[in-house]
C-alpha cells in the first residue's frame, strides 16, 4: 500500500474552486469519487497524519496511489458530475445502493405508433413511461385487467399485433371490449393515443376527474332512457372503484410525494421508498447498501437521493420528498432535483401529522428489509465459508475458526455482575452450547477481573474434561447422558467484547492454564476494530468484509444473551428484596410468585384476588404482598456493558 504523502499534490497546485475528485489505486482503477465546495481544503484533509483519520478513510487513502480532479462552475454541477462518475466507475469506497429484489413496473411504450401497456423489469428504456414499482407482477396484471374495460388500449405483443393486422381479425380482447382493436382500424392512431393518455393520467393519480365524468355520463344516459349505455358506464365506474380500492389513501391532501425510510447499523444500510401519487401508495421499493465509509445519516440520504433520481425521467420525480434526516447540502440537492424535474422540488423532514405517521411506517418496512437481508446473508453456505476464510487470513490463523466463542460481561451499577458465552459453529449460532455465568467476585470496580474469572472458569472445565480422554482423544459425549459435553470442545477463536485490555486479560489467563495456542481477539464496538494481543494497532477489516460481519453478529449475540440473563436476575432479586418484610412468606412461596408473575412490575399491577390464586397464598398474605409492592419504591437501574461503556436501562 502506498503512503498518501507519496502522491500528495504539490502545495498550491490544488484549486480552490468547486469540483469533483477521484482517488485511483496502483492499477489506475477509480476507488473513490467525492465532491467539494472548495477542492483545496477538502483534498488537503486526506493528507494529514494517518493516525488522525477515521479508520475507513485511512484504508482508502493508503489503498490509493494517485488523485486527480475536475473543476466545475457550481456546487450543483459538482453534485451532478459526482453522480455521473460514481455510476461510470462504480468505486469500491462509495456507498452503492442495490435493489433488495427485482421489482416489476407497469410500462407504457409511448414511443410506439400504437402504445402498449405491459409488465416490465430491469433497466428502463427511453420512450417508455413507467408506473410503480409494485410488490408483485400479479398485482399489476389484476389492475390492468380491470382498467382495460375503461381504457381499452393495446396490451398484446408485437407478434400478436402484426398477425391480427395480416388476417384483419382482432384478438379475443378486441371482441370482449378490453381493446379498441387498432390492429384492424377500429380506431385511428390519434384516438388510440387519447385512450393511452387517459390511462396514463389515471395511473399518475388524476382519478377524480374520470370518476366524476363517468358518473355524469351514466346519469345523462339514464335520463335519456339509454339504459344499455348507462349499465355499461355503471360497470366502468365499478371497475375504476375496484382499481382504486387496491390503493389505500394515506395522505388526505392528495399529495404527490416520495416517502423515504432509512435504517442503519455499523455495517449496512437499508432504505425503503413509498411512491405516493394523488394521496395513494402507487409503489414501494427497497435497497440495501454496505457501509464503506463514515457517512452520517444526512450524507447517506443525500447520496441515495442522487442515485435514485439521477437516472429517472423528469415526471418520475415528485414535487415533495420526505426524508428521515436533512442532508447537510439539502439546498444543493434540491437545486439538482429541480433542474432534473423542470420545476421546484422540496426535500424535508416531516414533523407531525399523516406524513410523519407514513414515514414511520416506511421506516418499519426498512427495518424488516434489513432483518430479512441479514437472515439470508447469515444462512448462505458460500457466504459463511467466505467469512471464515477471511478471518483466517486477516487474523493469520492456522486454520479457519470453525468454532467461535464470544464472551461479554454486564453488571448493574457495579453489582449483579454476569457474563455470557455464545458459540458459533460453521458461521451459525449453536444455542444449545450457550452458557451463562454469575461472577463470584462481585467487585464492580474491576471489569477485567470479571473477564479473567469467566475465561478461567470456562477453560478449566475444558482441561478437566480433557483429562477424561481415552485412546481416541477427549470424550466429547457424556457416557451417562449421551449428550455432547459442551466444555470439551476447544474453540478455534475466542472473541471478547472490548479492546486491547480485555484481550490481554483473556490471553494471560489462557497462558496460565497452558492454552496459549487458542487465538484471542477483541472487537471494539465504536469503530469495529479487531484487536490482537501482540499488536499495538488494531486490524481494520473492510466494511464489506463477510468476516467482519460474522464477528459483529457473534459480538451482538453475546451482548444480547448477557443482557437477557441480567434482566432475569434483576427481576428475581427485586421480587425477593421487596417481599423481605412480608410475614409468613418463605422461599417456596416467593418462587411460586416468581413463576406466576415474573417481575415486580407485573406483581404490582396484579389485584389481591390474582395474587391469592398462587398456590399457598391466602387472602391475608395476598393483601400483605399487595401493600408491600405498592409501597416499594426504587431508583431506575441500568445494565452496563463493561467493554464499551454502553448503558441500557433494564
């Protein structure tokens, strides 16, 4: 890797005007594209001491071997050029949003002499107007089938259309009134185009005018005693209403707006968009992206807006876009989108009302998208193998860590210290091998002592069970129960939740036990740094690394398991402490209360009659219990993750 100073431009060479810059690697490939209001200070910030840079930025500048730039006139031009270059070069260090699935669109081929309505996927083509996207292709076909009786435009393929022209006979749709049959000259190109324009206007949200017009014509036909035409218009009106019923009204003001929801974690970002036209949801779409830099939420929103609308037709860009966070350069983004649309576009964060509620719904969809994506990613065999191989190479292990154990310590304001051990085998959680620990030395002032204790207890069990080895090695199956002996398996990698101090503590304990061959690493949550016991600097895995993704899942699972254990112990201890002064209430009755209610909060909400239903507790004792929990007060408590300092009320 090159040092940034080796390709740093000479002083005064970088201009101060707005522009776009490209970092290239040693092969000349563009790895990052950025823009700046003033190129000189922005580019100079990349060439400061590497230790002062964010780890992901440091990785980018050390991977690069050269930098060049292009000066433009305004910040809007810089934003447009940045998008063009990102689309052209697909640089690895820029956030790239990709569809989480292939969405179908309703397409109308306006460039044809007789435009056709059809279902389409993939890249958009010029001369075709698109509506959607929709969740399912069958939803589009159902809507089109209903609307063709009102707007009888062409829906057949080119082959069917040409054959009908040759034999001068329309297809079935022409006979049943769902096509105006331009193939046999029943309508002129101009008349068919008018039908197509009406269909597009209806799909674009201009629905009320058509409904009112058909109602007016229906009543006029009835008044003139043309009941056959009135009946046909009545059926057309019913078809329009059925099509509208499929699209629920979400905004009463009939607004045209795109609502964006965004959910992020340290590794990935999920985005959902609801396309609302005429106050109705016309389409929904989702994206997932790897986090390859330290962008803020506002930066992620800005990048997404440019990528989403940069290649759209002008009429696909709404007048209003609702976002979860205001981009730092919101004015510039609005100017660019306004130029693309040809009229004013506003980007804002909803604060209250229906639009705020709708965005919360979109955000929940984004959360679900991220959960599904992570589940699929974790269960894929090829991806899991890639993650294990990446860890082996990055951590310089002798072999891929097929069994990974992770340890996390949590306590309650220095008391009730507990620890968790979670196990992943072949990249998947093995929950039957999870273990909980209650720390014996309840000295909340020494977090590292708790880590030493739990590591020592676990691996002493490994040594004890290994002593029972036979000729073929350790007895991994208990001869009495026939079940696997959970502590008899040596892990291929030990992960502790924390930085270098936690890693050193765990390594020292293993060395004292004579198990120095078991590798230990720590994963610090703030920057996702991987710490090794014998290195002063952490290992920085790429943000798109499957190995880092696996370590993060292991660490988060250990944290979740520890917090769950902690909450259970806290509920039990609070019940016992509150009920200390109740006469006649012994240990057995307390356990019965715990089984029945589980926590002080639920016990406090119970009535005297409900408490008296617990076996062994009468009405008098129930009243005493009710008075005890009703009078009990206490300050809120928190669970503290000792490695990260993260505080969570429990």
